[in-house]
C-alpha cells in the first residue's frame, strides 16, 4: 500500500499545477507513533556509508516510515549519492564526507582533454547509480516512488568537471570551448536521463524527480547555480540556448532558482516557452535558525505573482505552517506548489482543514 493513500489525487493535482490551473500542497509531519526498524550495520567509513546501497535504501525507508504524508505529498526515495550525478558519471571523482559528497574536477587542460561523452561501458559510477535505482525499484513494491539521481546539467556540470575558478576564466578565454562542452553535456544529459527514465517511469509514462515533483512524462528539475557568479549577458550566451533545448526535450521542467543573486536571470528564464515552472529557494528556507525570509514569507509574494503572471507555475519551499494559508490567499492557488513540514500531526491536520477549500 502506498504510504500516501491520496496518491491518485496527488497526481491529478500535479497535472493541474503543471498546467497552471491548480494547487499542490506537499504537506508532511513526523508520525506520533511510528513503527520502524532500526537500520543495522551502517558503515563508519564515509565512502562505504554513501555507496552501500542496502544502507541507503533502508535509511530512506526508515525516514519515510517515520513520516505521515498528507494532501499531495509524494513518498519518494531519491536515489541520490550527491548533487550532480551527471558530472560524476562523466568523470569527476566523488569525495565522500560524513554529511555530503563533493567532486574533484577531471579537466585539467581543455586543450588536450577529449570530447565529453557518456560512456555506458566500464563506468563504475554509472554502475553504482544503476544498482541503486534498480534496488530501490525492486524494494518499493508500490509503497513509494523512486526518483533517479539529481543529474544536474549545463554550466553546473561543466563546473564540476572543470572547477569553478577555472571555468570563470574559460568563459573569457575559451568561449568556443564552452559552447562545444555545453553541446556535449546536453547530449550526455539526454542519454543518461533516458537510461534512468526507462527504469523509473510509471504506468502513466511519468516519473518523479528531486524537489518532490512528478509529471506524466519526462519530468526534471533543471538548474544553474553557477549563474550567480556571471552576468546576465554571459548567462544569455553560455547557458540559455542549452536550457531552451533541454526544456524543449523534456515534457515537464522546473527551474531551481537558488538565492537572491540568481534573481538577475529570472526574466531570461521566464522567456523560455517550454519551461513550465520556477522553484524559489530563499536563504530562509535552509533552517529555522536562519533569520532571512522563509519561502512562505510575504516578502516573496510579489516574486511569486511575477512568475505566475509570466505564465509559469511556481514552487515555494520551506513554508512554515502559519504561512501556508496566507500564502495561498495572497498569491492564489492556481499554479502554486506549497512545501511545508509540520511539527506534528495535529498541526498538519489543521492545515489540511484550512486549505481544503482550495483543493
């Protein structure tokens, strides 16, 4: 049995949201009396911990077992070892830390480095991701959805392969090389995405992805955090053409807009006809101790209205329980996706009652 009995309704609401017509309420809370099995045999070595597929699956199932899913929330196992799986599959070396994974670049000299190609043979990192997805799908048995790794693309992946500082110089010194790499990374993205899409797609031909999104077709979160370090002119030249092609190829796409420095590129992103939605990550979404405005703060109401007025849907994350209803009333439910983690079941049930008029 699916961990969220409302999953059929959740799918319908996602479809309406992608079409800018409906509300998605992703609402969860910790269970008051969870019945879960402790995960045994967790390796102490960070590398072994991150790459132990049994442990990764059991930890994810343990956390899902402690969670109650309300409204349109998706019980979702994201087969993610670290951010930027595509860069890892294309050759960047993962470095495993206790709480995160980062990558060592592999392109030391662009003048001698060969074309960036997806190699499906003798690729240890790809094999690791494939085994993780296959095992998660096998274990799910309809209880939860399985999402492929957080691939990432565009300049973010090139920065993983080359290094941030080096890539900043390359944008000035090697512009033709940047465009060549961008075309190669885009082709690699298509091939890798399709490989995992075939493994994770459901009976509707859809798939789930990180950021708790689902669509009845090829669905993906796209991003360019590197854009915070470059001008709008550079973003237009080196990133926009490839995002347009990527979004044209996907059936449903959501752009992860990360931080106020990235807002300089919003108008360009809104001009991509095939981009369906924008997600906004303010600094205040990172935790309760952060004093910046949270995702549901009235500080961002005009931003959400601006995105919706451009014909895009919008996702607000890190919304506090007392912000949910005011946000929906101020911005309007059409094309609005609200992510909220309630502190307990009673609070979550009150939110459901207050928002059912919009569902």
